[in-house]
């Protein structure tokens, strides 16, 4: 079974963990490492003959247009990660619409194709920001991958559906591909173990992630999604002064990520998200100018 491989293209200083220490108007003062790291990922994917979906931050695409074009040239799907990496529930509907519209238009100009998919920064479509799904439809997106069915201090809808499904928003249909969780039953209660990647990939053994994805494929007959960021294969990145929790979440096991990914790539079948969604994916709506 095919599983969705996704890369959230943002740089090390843009993560939510450091938002209280680095303002957006300071981003241009930090050295960019996302270009080289993403190109390393492209070479790694080529070596395994894997295609993926790249959710690209508009701020990055604006400064590195050749990177977007190279990702597209190598046969990967271009998708939208918004422009300024701000939490959806913090910026509100008007600024959210401006953010995704700006990024979507930029990416489409660079790759020459309609962008169908969106992923919110830090998975910030939660119970407080479900209004964002209507706006995504209105702005021409066919699918979203922002809802994480777990409990977390920044994101998550704990009781959300776990697998790809169609949503009927007030603005029309949208497909949701939630981040992957594995249900474990402990003491008569179900606990959803997040195995979708990112910090969880760096925290858990890769064999556990691999086992969980294969179990979902075989026992539940459903696809999984794996995600990571270019900065997660870069143990030499500059260190940001921040709180202990933020530093733990960001810097844990950076030196092990690449080997873990190679282990997973060698044992699991991956494809771009739009390919995995297949017949479930609707044709993106035409925008009314």
C-alpha cells in the first residue's frame, strides 16, 4: 500500500518553538540553510526512487524560487504551507486568507501548476480554527493535511477521524488527510500514539514507526502519512537560545534523522499525497475572479 511522504519546507529559525525568541521581521538576518538541506533530501529521494509532496512556506519560495522549480522539475508535488508560518488560530480568518492566497499564487507562478494541497504551520487547524477549512475551499484547495488526532499543547483534535476522508464545509467539499496515529489500548483506554514523523520520528525508534505504519496498512487497510522538515537532517545548524522544552523538541536526535529516514524509505512504499488520495481527491474548484 502506498503511504504519503511529505516534507514541510521551512528553515530552522521559523519554527513555532522559537516564535517567542525570533520575530518574523528578523528572519532575513539569519543564514538560510533550507536550500542546501532540501537539495540533500531531493538527492536522497532520488536514490530510493521516491516522489513526495513538499509543503513549501511562501516566505522561503519567495527568496528561493529556483528551489521550488527544482523540486517540481524532479517530479514532486508542490503544496502550500502558508506564507509566514503563523498559527492559524492566532491570526484569524482575514489574515489567514491573505496568508494562504499570497503563498498559493507565488507557488503556482513558480511551478506552473495549480496547487491543490495545504498544511497549516504547526498543525494549527484545531477546534478553535475549523473556520479555516471553509476558507481553504474558497481559495481553491482540494485537500488539507493539518488535523492531528492527538492531545498536544499547540495543536490537535483528539477525537478527529484518523484516516483520509471527505469533509463537507459550508463552502463546499474538501478532503482531509489527518496526521497518522496508532491506537494502543492500555488499561481499558485507547491512547493514540503519534507516529507521523517530525519530532516523533526523532524521539521514537524508526523500527517502531515502521511497524506502526505497516500495521495500519495491513490491519486497518489504510494509508499513513510521514512528515519531516529539512532542518531535521541538519545537526550543524546554528543553536537558538530558547527555553529547555523548545530546545529539547527542536534539537533532539538531529544527528539520527537521516539514517532513520533511509531505514523507512527502504521498507515502506511512499508517494505524493495527491497520488495516495487518488479517487478520493476531488478536482480543485475554479476560483471566481
